[in-house]
């Protein structure tokens, strides 16, 4: 396959691009600027910004398959008050992402996977309440609605994604690993209430490659690997770092790595589930421990 990975310079898109390359596909990554990470910089690159619609259908006609791993989340929300959350997500997700997929369809792209998030599925009650969850729900619905006999597109909805690509710094992951190692002594050891499902970017990449081969058009797939309370997740990491200790539940203080603002299912809620259709997704399970061990050694 000739695959374009939009957002291919980031952790999720980067691991997807590398997995597809490993499988023998011709992979090009697309983003606003090229990667400086050696493994990603070695891949063919297309510069473009889906939000600004600064590419042409002719550029997309060179590909028969597409992976989109670039929709906006809270990390990119302007902090200067220039727009509301709803305005930001509408202008970054709801409008430009389906427009991009429509352009790809018109250009002759045949198969596509849209990387979404688990919130529209596990926190459906937040649709219409949370600007972020509503945006991701609307975007996924509009993208999957484009699927037909000429253009098969499905979505993949992961939980919290963790990963490592050599040379790529993911600030919240590197800071968390520093905390586990004891390199941030001013951060107290405690956990927020609740929990979540977690998956590695490598497992997500495996599932994405399989969906490009055999995913059902128009379908939304829920994916995740391990269910953890935040308490046992942090305790597991500390033990692996050689610092085993009791991890108390916080008394209402915001956790520096897992604050309420990123708990879109609701503060204190435990989100636990098993993935859809494991035979189709066919990804490695029980990978969080090996990943954290590798991150601690990196």
C-alpha cells in the first residue's frame, strides 16, 4: 500500500508509520513541519496543515490508503483567551478533519483509518456537555459517514496512549518517568481517585495496520490494553523504578500528571473495558509493564 500518515511526526502517528514501513508498505508522513527524529526523518515527508486546508487533491491522489492521527486536543488549546473551547475544537476538528477526508475520497484514496479517542464511546453522557468529547464525537461521526463502496473508512478509539520512539521527546511521558525515578522530589506521591484503560502506541500501531487491511467501513472500534486504577498504575511504575511504596488517594488536590482537566469521562470515574473484535485488531496485549520498564532504562 501507498500510505499517507497525517500527524506522522508525533508519537501515535510516528509509531503507526514505522509499523507500516516494517510491514513493507510505502509510507509518507505529513505534518506542519518535518521531524528531527532520525527514524521518522528518514521517511518521505509531505508538508501540510489540514486545519488551513493548504494541500491539493492532486497531492493526495498519490496514495491509496490514509491514516489520520492529528486531531486537536487540550494540549493545543490557546491559553490567551482568544477563543472558547467550543470554538477551538470546532475550528480544529469538527470542520477541517471531515473536509480533509472528503478531499482524500475525491482524490481516489480507497481505505482510511481515523484515530479518535475512547471518550465518545466510554463517556457518551459527556457529548453535549464537554466541548472536547462533543467535538471528537461529531468529527468521528462525520468521517465515518463518508464511508461507501469506493472509500472504506473506520475509526479506532484508544484509551490513554503511552509509548517511546527513540529520539522523540513526549513531555508528559518523560516528566512522568522522571517522577517515577525520584528525579522530581517536590512532587508528592499520591493518586487521583478512579482509573482508566491504557495502551501502548506500538499496540495501537499494530491494530491500525490490521484495520487498513480488513477493517469494516463505517465502523468505530474501541481499543485498549490494560485497565488500572490510578493508584495501582502509579504504584506499578514506582515498583518498577525500584521505589516501591504505598500510594494514597489524594484528598482533592489536583494530580500534576493526571489532573481533573484531562479526565473527560468525569473526575474520579473509573473507565474499564475490553477492546472490540480482538481477532480483527490483533495487537499485542499486556504491554504496559514492558513499556514502562523500557522507558525507565531509556
